[in-house]
């Protein structure tokens, strides 16, 4: 049994109670991305910032009603060798031809999903459909933020291959919740992205370069940190739940030397830049003249069911991805 299996329930319960890269950080990142937009866009997005913020986690919820959703959130880069970005084609058709559709689905679709959602957002701008603009903006922001999480770029996504089970939620849940209030999120203005797919690969390649540090630093800390101070407890409906202590979390956070802050800040600017670029590619339409749609009512009902399943899953202690 892995050394951290005993705290998996605590970590998934923490995700539900406090938020995660999927809830707390996703919402914070998408909220802040609005303020990177130029004057011609920011009024529309600020007027709808509650939607952008609250729906930043919709793709995670859809995993519970759509079996095809899960692979859109990650890329097992190291499945494709020690130098994966030399062998894995950037373009979808070329990748399918080389590795087969089933292989790509099994090991993640993240960069292509970013491209696909970007195209959907661009079309929504061209169609002047406010609901779809907001929906695809939220979805695109989610996938881009996922691309900034090192453990979303490796087969060892929860430390299961290195006896570190639970590190996924530790990095993307515990650390942002504890320390992000002290982060500097100043990014400057959104910039135009010439090639959205190429940019997605650039983001993932950099993120993948961080995964060894995420794992090795925690492994070393676990061996040297006093065992009686590694964990603490919190009360959940009368039950004492074990979690990483603030002291242990602070030391890990310090050893990461600003990594979580940099990745969150980079996510903010990247999301704003993708939104801005989609608007430019759509011809810079005037946002005040966009129509609304009733499709969101159907989506709302489905996502409410998905959220209920998400909460049920978390309560049962199943690890998230």
C-alpha cells in the first residue's frame, strides 16, 4: 500500500470543502483573467464575471456525465518517450496517424482540446452569441489552467508510480488554498496569440519540465521532515479528517520556490490572451450587440446533476484527476 493512501480521503474531502485547481484556483484564475482584457472587451466580461468565475469548473463537473470529457484535461507526455515533444506530432491528424485515436484518448487530449475550444469560442464571437461566448470562455480557461499543472502532463499524475499517492491534490489543492492570498497576480495586458495550437504545446512543454521538481522535492522533504508534524486534522461533520499540516505544506511550498504562484499567474495571462485572440480572429465584433440564447437552461440542469455526482464521488474518497 502506498505510504499516503491513508490521507487520500482527506485530500479529496478538502477538494470539496475548500476548492482545488478545479474549484478554488480555477475560479480565481478565470476571475483575474478578465482584468487582462482590452477596453473593447472588458466591459462585456466584467458584466458577466460571476458567470466566468462560477463556471470555471464546468469541465470537471462534465466528467461525471460525459465519458469523453476526462482525457481533455491532461496529456501523459512521458508515455511518448524520454523526449516526448520530439516524437509526438503537434497536429491532430498527424498524431492520430502515428499513434491511433485510441492511444491518444487513453493518454490525453489537452493541447488539441485547447485548440478545439478556441475554435468554438472564435465561432461564438462571429455568431454574436453571448451564452456560447461565456460558455466557451469558461471552458477554454479551464483547459488552459489545467495545462499549467505539472501533474496533468505526466503518467505519474498522482505520484502512484513513485510511492507519493496524494501529491496531485497536495500541489493543486492544499498549496493554493493556503498561500495564494499572498501571490502577486499582476500580469499586464493580454497579447495576441499567432498560433493557438503551437502556444498550447509551448505551455505544456514548459509545465512538463516542472514535474520532476514537484515529485523529487516532496519525496526528499517527506524523508527528512519530522513524522509527528507532517499531518494535522480538521473536523468534517463530526469526523476527524487527516490532512497535510500547514507546517509541512509551508515547507514544501517554500522549497518549490514560487512555482505554484508562477503557474497560476501564467494561467491568468494565457487565458486572457486566448480570449483576446479569439475575439481578434473573429473580426473584433462589438460585444454590446450580441444576442442571448436559451441553451444555457439545458446545460444548467445537466451540470447540476454532474455537480451532485462530483460531490458524491469526493465524499467516497475517490482520487480526482
